[in-house]
């Protein structure tokens, strides 16, 4: 007798969905690969940088071995010159989840981009407003001429809730929030026209990886050192040689923007690396804060040196127990 779920039924009218979240660099990919082995799953990547081609080192994409062990979706789907919104990712993510489920496998959404995940679970939380290139150009110019803080203050005058959620230096997302707010379709449901309640599309359970702060920070610094050894500077130079704009979303990503000065002045490399490490620590802290306030996460605390198989086994057991004991 099998586990009680035939391929036909595992195509999931209820769309059972397992999510694995956590801060950058904590090791979500390694755990997710093991989960796929245990649950006959495939990964749907929820990472706003791994969607871009040509940036394998700086975005810490899954290795060839990891992709061979577990199929990954929504990686390398856009050129670095292309724009891509959370609403677009939610559509692509929903398609990938349906495809995985229809083939009798378990979709596992993995990543640290909270806005992507929230857009998937609650489509009404993000307004699907088309990009406005003219407005973006003007706002980018104003941010340069005045300051990122000025731009953030302007967003606050339009949508205080969105401004509270976004960091003032996250210029790209601040501009997107202004773009949406100026069409009077705000990013927060509190400000939208009331919508007819709908049943959730997914029966989702979210697990999160956490780690004692100093251990996480040490792990992040080791990861950055490994990226440099793997050729991060060469990757950055190659991307620039391809004509990727400094204003592109990719070049605003962690690592790329901090290392740019070192390409023209190698003497600044040590300072650039320290800035990269500092900003990565701050980003990881913001991610943890966001997930704790925005999603119902079941947290699993791990140590700096841990066995991904053991963590995956713990998650798989909890997942299966909860599935069996749902009312």
C-alpha cells in the first residue's frame, strides 16, 4: 500500500504548499534540496535577484549539483536589463506551483524575498500596476538630486503604511511604491477599495530558519569571503562589460553595488568588502523582522554548523504531522 496519495489526487485541488523562509545566507537552499528528496518535491525560488541570468556568484544561486538533485523553478528567467515585479513573480510562481502539483510532486517555495511570498499568498496585498518608465526616470533623478530620504518622505506623504514597511535606502522599491500609490491603487490592503473575500488559494505552512545572531553574522562574513574567492569581482566586471546599467535592479543588489568602486580603484577593496558585510548583516536583520511581523512562520533555530539533512527531516516530520492532523 502506498502513502495514501495517488498521483491523481496529489495534483491537489487544495494546493498544499510548503514554504521555507529565512535571512540571506542561512542555508535555505541546502535544506530545501534535502526536503525535495524526502517529500518528492521541487523548489520554487522566491529570490528577487536569482531571477536574473549571469549573476551566479553574487546571488548565491543553487549549484549544478543542487539543481541536479532537486529541480528549481524561477531561476535565470530574466535578463538583468529587464524589470520584474512582485505581481509578475506571483503569477509565475502560481504557474510553477500548478505545474509541480499536476505532476504529482510537492511544491516547496524557498527564499528570502518576503514581498514575493506575500504577493503569492495574498494577491490583494500588491496592486498589479503596470510600470511607468517616465515616472521612474523622474523619481530616480530626484532621488539623486535630493536624497533617498527625500524620496522616502514623499512616499510617506502618499502611503504612510508602505513607507513604514520600506527602508529609505531601498530606492527601487520606494519608487515602485510611489508608482503604485500615484495610481491610487496602494500596496496595502488598508487603503484599497474593499474586495469581496475569497478563499485562500493555498493551504500553506511556512517554516523559517533562524540562528543566534553572532553565528549568523559570522556565517555571512564567511560566505562573502567565499564569493570573493569564487570570482565575484570578475563576475561584476563581466556584467558591466555586457552593458548592464548601474541603475538596474541587479546592480543595486548586495555585493554588486558595494564592490563597484573597487573595480576602478583596487586600493578600496578592503573597505568595499567591509561595507558589503555590514550591509548584508543589516539586510538579514531586516528580513527576520519582516517575516516575524508579516507571515505566520514556524521558526526552527539552528547552529552555524548544522546538518541540512537533520533540519530537513525535522521540517518534513512537522509538515506531515500537521497535514495528517488538520481538522
